[in-house]
C-alpha cells in the first residue's frame, strides 16, 4: 500500500478505509506468509498488551520471514517472551529508566549544540540528515555502549550502510559482518577492562558471573543499536520536516518552550516511523473486533495507522502540539514497548527545541515535492536527504 507521492508525510489513504471497514484484515506478506492486519488504535493497543499474542519469533505461525530472514540468536530479547525476555531486559533496564535518561540531558544538549555548530559552519544548503539527525543518536548510542571515539567513524559507516537499505547485498553483508565482529571485540575488551557503560556493566556484572555469554551480550548490543539509532534518527528527520511544513508550530515552541514534551509526543504520533507495524502470533484463539484469530495465526499490529485513528485523534493528519489525554504507539505498548523510549524522548526534545531556537529561519532548500523518501518496503520510514538553508 504505497504512500501518495505528493503526501509522503501522510499514510496510504487505504489505511483510513481499513480502519473504518476492515479493521482486522487477512493479508499476504511479501514473504508469502498469511497474517491478520490490525489497523485501529483500540485493537492495536489490545494486541500489544495481550499476553496471548506472542513475540517469540520461533513460534509456529509467527510472520517471521518478513521481519527476521534468519533466526535471531540468544540475546535478541525483542524476539522472545518471558521468562527469557524478562531476564535479558532486567540486565540493562537500569540504564534505560526515565531518571537515567534525564541524567543524560546535559550530555545530549552538548552533542546537539556541537552538531548545530557544525551545521551553521557548513556551506548551504546542508543535508540535515547527515549533519544532524543521524550524528546525534549515533553519538548517544556510542556513549551508551561505550564505543571509543577513535572507532566511531567506522562504526557509523557500518550502521548507515545497513539502515540506508543499500541495494548491494555484498555491501550490506560486509557491513553486518564488520559490525558484529567489532562488537564481539569490544565486549571482549570490556571483559578484560570493564567500563561504566551498558556493555561494560554486562561484562563485569553478568559475563564474569556466568549469567550471560559474550555472544548474548553482543546480540543485546545489536538490539540496542536497532532501538536507539535508526528509529530516533528517522524521527528527528521527519519531525523536523513536519515542523518546516508547519512553521507556526516552530514559532509557538520558540515562544513557549515548555510545550516541547507534548510537541514531541504529537510529532511521534503524527510521524510514527514504524512503517510496517509490529508482528505477533496468537498462542490461543482470540476474538478481536468480532474476528476470531486462531491459535498459530500471525498478526501485524499497524501502529502507524493506529496513531492516525480518527476515532481517537480528531483531525489526525494535523500536527497539534496541545493534544492531551492520549498515548501514541510510536514506542509500542505493553511488556515489549521500546526499552529506549525515555532516552529517545529526551533526544528528540533537546534536538528539536534547540534547532528551532538556534536557527529560527530554518527552511527547506528545495521544494517539498523534490524530497526523496525511503522505499515503501523499508521497515523504518524516513527521508533520505533533507536539504535546508536559513
């Protein structure tokens, strides 16, 4: 269901019809597997909260071919249920609390200011994606994992090759192998000399005690990369574009900076980057919106559609930073909600508010129609380039 080429910040028009007429729809995925597509807010939230729907990728009927072309390895906590999910998540949860995220705000502000300094010093127009939207979360996740500064350029190059959807399979495979190999070496080094970061703590507190293998720690690190980099970078890019398309919102944020927390929630709702939703599989028969989903049948919870549900959000396509009393599903819901959600919120708050304050006349350097977005087959929706000037 492709997006309208003239309205790539909006969802496919077909989603509105689905929510109103076929909220639980049988579909065939690109992998050839059959599943149920769930598109309304109430139903999507119900699926994500209901423990009868499993996240276990290895479970029969899970629509795995589309999301995980190969079986995930031990440590991939997003692909399992309790007790494995609980055990892995508890090992790192202290680094992802709301309090800890707030403690990182000064460091994130420093990173954001450095990137804006570079942006202002660059020849115009500037590609905001490569100069700002990607480097901010990359630096944050490198700090979080304990990646040495000397390695961060190569680290970023490998990650970007993967998230950009490079059409060259050899290039993607080479970057994936290099990244995995590097992470393995990094964890091994932290086993010898533990550091005060996520991987260092896992090495000192878990691997040394035999509670975790090195490979599990590496896979957990890769999961955190997935949770903390591309989705946040894409959210910064699309949120900035939404602000440029709605300049009155940026003006209001400059005048009332205390609105930034609510503004970020609204931008996350309006620009939910999870283009293809969240997969689950029914572990027993479940009735959903009048439709019985049988045990062993896969489900795709379409969070982007849910966050534009007109029965929950009046004028859902409009950016309204004063909305209240709603809970966007950009970070999922329930026990599998994104572990980095508090950190991502702080990054977005700092990045977007600082941007509108320091460059009040920021604007697109090309017509909106000339912007290039990722293909509709990409898991995470984003803009490839965002040329700006001021």
